[in-house]
C-alpha cells in the first residue's frame, strides 16, 4: 500500500519506502511478493508451515455505488486508478488508466479522494469535479465539536488547493447524490446524472438522503473514480482460515491480545479495527 497506493508526491518510494524494506530484509525478514493467500498459496499450507500467523491485510474491500450504469467502461475504484498510476511511474511507462484530456468526476472525499484529485490533475485532465454526499463543513468549530475533538471544519487539502489554483475554485460539490451514469454507443461512461439532497431523519432517527426537487444536473464524465471509503477486509484469507468476524466484518481479536478464535492466528491493524490511518498500521 505504501509503495503503490499512496501517490509519489506524498511519499517518496526510493528514499523512504524501499529504504525501509531493505532495512527489514537486512534484519532477516523474508518478503514473498505476488503470493495471494487463498489464491496461489493456500491458507492451510501457510498454517501448517508456520508457528504463528499475523493477519495484517488491511481493510481494502471498497464501498461500491449501486446505481444504473455502474458497469460502464471508465468507472473505477480509486485504488485501481492510484495503483495503476504509481506502477506506471515507477516502471517509467504510460499508465493504462489515465485521466488525460478527460472530464473526471471523483465521488467521495477523504484522503483517497484527494489523491485521485491530485493524480488526475497531474495527468492533465480536462476538468475535475469532486462530489460529497455530506454538507459543507462550517468555517469554525460547531458547538457540538469542542476541543480536543478533531475539528470538523472546512479546509483545503493539497488536491483541492491545486484544483482551485488551476480551475479557479474548490472542485467539491456538497450534498450531492449520483442517480445514474449514461454511456456512449460503445459502452463508455459519458455523463453523470446527479441531484442535490438534504439529510433528514427517518422514523428510527437515522439520517437519510432526501432529493430536492428541481436540482437535477448532468455532468460530463469520461472517467468516474469511486472513493467512498472501505467496508472492511477482503474475504479470502479470513474465510480460508475460518477466522471469526466482528459485526463490521473485521477479524475479531481483542486489542492488546490480538488473538483470533483460531489458535496461532492473530490479527492487527485495519484488518482488526477497520479502515483507518497508516499511523495505526505502523503502531
């Protein structure tokens, strides 16, 4: 993830990541790459050959967008786009998944969405819009967001700041819901049909999106990037090892002990706690 998932402009791969990998190799750790447990090596083989297994596969199962046109060519998960770009740069090649000359729509905020914005700009996209379903944060802390809580206030990250410098304004549009995606005659995405929403409470007290009549809009889009967060770890390893899950589909293991229900199998990082920041993984 550090090598391919995080763009080069945020993390130098040669001076930082590869240097760390080389140090770990020198300490005696063996890295086996291109080996996906449950696909080209069985979890049972790993279990029988090891005294202990620590599951640290992260929470890389992306949240999808179940709308009409999701299957069209040109609609991708954020990590597909970011990984393809970084691999191409490191190999001195042209990426097979480029934003060059395209109208790009990034759906979702957060660090991953920001990285999609910054990468699309560097690939010289024609235009860029970032859609968020939540309202625009206030300029100052709200009364229900006191210090020392994380400040939920409006701010420009590097991607949005660069987009504003190039396009003249923050690329984000708030309280927006995607209704459908429309293709050309060859099955390539061409348009995004969106509508403005307000968040209203349902009978159970949960906030649900409610469309605002007359706010429908059509955006040109030849590349749509889904950056709406992650639902939990991918299934293969946990299923093959028969590891018990918690209610959020993570590997169930008590913090501090990290032991799963299978003897000799432990879990740590996002695979245990759910999607979070890289500092937790380092810890």
